[in-house]
């Protein structure tokens, strides 16, 4: 008899328990705004996204580093008795003496050479690869920032929905308590009447069954409160041992559905960071494709080095030397590496374009779904509010008839169940409307 009634409470309590993002708190009591603000500061997902922004900025800095010269210092040591190498060292050390009778070009003996050196190089041209990679990295920073905004929107929606689920569980628990109190009162009167012989034993048993079902519902609603509270504590990063309370004193205003789907969709396409990030990824893929084309062009580098050669580490300005030059090179064959990189870049662009299309479809579906949910929930609120009034009045009349002995306990149970179901449906409708509003705000990017 109470299956539908119980299902309303369980669905309300558990529908949002699959998502959790920790945060930290200083206050033990939270209203919705405080819970959202705390989650935005401490949520690890947002912190990860911030690190990804920093990572993208570092990648941008890495791309820009290719526009600066590279300077290296080195110290080398070489020993050789190879005539060509040995005499090359002697000449570099400016120690060759052709007038010496001991000079033997064929047997110079072992020769040591120390060479401290500073070398600078600068890329003059790399087929535009450095420029395109830097533009792609800059767009990567912008995309990472937009992705963080998307994560932020999702977090706000999750916290809001879970908060509403908790409030719905509390309201459902109040209905369950009231049901128990009403059945207990009727059962008490029925037992007295049974002892006096004016009521059948079956009426008492029916009420005992009704009480057991109401108590079973109370157990489930109480558990639902703890489950949703646990979910909220997890979202806020509060451990199971820490105190936590929800401030539910605010009067919750039902949302307004005064905009068309077309208006909402236009706003979503303009504001949703996911759509903007998808477009950024297309631009990134274009820049990477341009860079891949650049690998087929020649490369030019300028370089200069300053060092000295000596048979020991003693510096002598007469032994120093400077070398400068420009080198142009071009790959003739690289094992099809450049061709495969180009194919890879083309596929990345195709993937980015299709991903943007998929993102657009997802946003359209999310906006449509949220819009339909909010319209449905508001219509249900209107219907269930009237139903609650009718059910309350019906139960009042049945109670009076029951006291007068003109109706059976079965009719009383039916009226009691109808009243509880109407309240459950009204609670579900009201908080479904609030959750739908949270989903719609996320769907159109209002919390950007």
C-alpha cells in the first residue's frame, strides 16, 4: 500500500548522492550560499583545474622560450697520440714551433687538451613552427581557464541539488512523523473501543499494520537525511566526526519559467564555457596543423662560441678563439616522421571539430531537459498543492465520521495514505522545481 509513498522519499534523498567533492569549513551551520562559497574555495576539482591553468601557462612560457637564444657553457678534456688530432690540439693551443728539431709530425706523442667554452645559438627560422606552437600554447591557457569555469558551474549545480535533496528529506521525515502520530492516536482509541466491545479486532490489527508501515517509512526517511547530510559533508570536505548542520530557515521561492527554450538556448551557446573551450580547441588544432606543415620547410640557426685550448687549465688570452656561423638544414627523409605528424595534426583538428559539435548537442539537450523539468515541476506543484488541501479535508471528514462510527477503519487508512502521498508528491514537486532551476542555471552558464 505504501510502496509509492516510500519510493518518493527514497528517490528524493538518494538521487544526488553519486557526486561528491571535498571542501573545508570553519562554521558548523551552512545555508546554501555559504555551502557553495566554501566548496568553490576548497574543492579539489577546482584546485586541479587551477593547476592545469598554471600548467598551460608554463607550456606557453616554454613555447616562448624558443624565441630566445640558447647559451651553454662546457669544459672538455681530450688526450690523444693520433698525429692529426694531437697536432690539431697543439695548433689550437698555439704551441706549434716548426723550427724546433724535436718536432716530429709522425710521432707527436701523447697530447692533452683542455677546452673551456661558451656557446650561444639562435633559431632564425623553423618553418613558422615556433610561432604557431606559441599561439597554440596561448590558446591552451584560455581553454584551461574556460574548463575551470565549466567545472565551477558543475560544482555549484551539484552542491545546490544535494542541498535541496537534504531539505526534501527533512520535509519527508516530518510527514512520516506526523503520520505515525496520527495512526498511534487512532490505534489508541481503537484499542479502547475494542476493550469496550464497540470495535472489531480486525480494525485494531489493520491499524497496527498501518503503524508498522508508517514506522518503516520513518526509518527510511531518517536514513535518507543522514545519507544526504553525508553527501553534503563530503562536498564540503567535512569528515564524519566533525559537526555539521544545515540552515534551512530560508523561505524557498519557486523559480519562474518566463523564458522560451529558444531564448535559453541562445544564452547557453553564448555563455557556456564548455562551448567556448571547444572552439578554443579547434583554434589550437589549426595552429598545430600549421606547425606540422612547417616541418617540411628548411631551418636556419646562427651560432657563436668562445673558448680556449690549453694543455692545462691555466687561462691565456693568447690561446682563446671565437667561432661564428650560420647553418641551414632541411630534412630530405625522416622515415616518414613529418608526414605522419601532419596526418596526426589533421586528425586532431577533425576530432576538435567533432567534439565541438558534440558539445553543442550536449548543451542543447541539457537546456531542453532542464527547461522541461522546470515546467513539469511547476505544473506538479500547482496540482499537488490542490491535492494536499483536498486530502487534508478528506482526512478531517473521515476522522469525524470515524468518531461517529459511520465509516470503517479501512476508509480511515485509505484517507491517511492519500493524505501522506499528496504531501510526498508536493514535497517532491517543490524541490524538483528548485533542482531543475539549478540544472537550468548550469545548462545556460548563468554561474559562469
